[in-house]
């Protein structure tokens, strides 16, 4: 008989603890909702379009930088072979390609003062 009474008390205690835990979780969710700004994917109806456009923009910017470096290196390599000035053409045009890539990234990101940033 003592076992049945103890089981009943444990059940009541568990239900009380669960109710208290649910109330605490609800209050925490409300506080977090007020303090945290809305994320772009939440304000867009839960669609991942904002994340996909950010990924596409990152790929575009990284390809701008890589393309500048590769084109500069290719021009330098061709000049080295044609003029026999190895490795100076490659070094100079690799650096120029890097500078052009960085300039393209800044312009594409809209942070520069190029024509696309003024529009």
C-alpha cells in the first residue's frame, strides 16, 4: 500500500515538474523572441531564398578574385615563355592579377567608388 501512495506522489510530482518546465521554456522562448532580431529566412516565410542568394554572392565574389589571379598568372607565364624573362613576368602579372581581382571583388560587393557603386 505504501508503494501505491509513493507512485501516486511521484506521478503528481512529475506532472508538476513538467508543467513548471513547460512554463519556463515558454517564458524563455518569449524573451528570446523579443531580444533576437528576425533572421532573413524567418521574415521571408521560412524560405531559404536569402541563404541561397548569399551563397551565390559568395561564389561570385570568390570567382572574381580567383579569375583575376589566374588571368594574371597566365599572361605572365606566356610573356615569360615568349620573351625568356622567366620568372619576372609571372611574378609581376601574378601580383597585378591579384590587385585586379581584389578591385573586382570590391566593385562587385558595392563597397568601391566604381560606376556600379554610384548607381
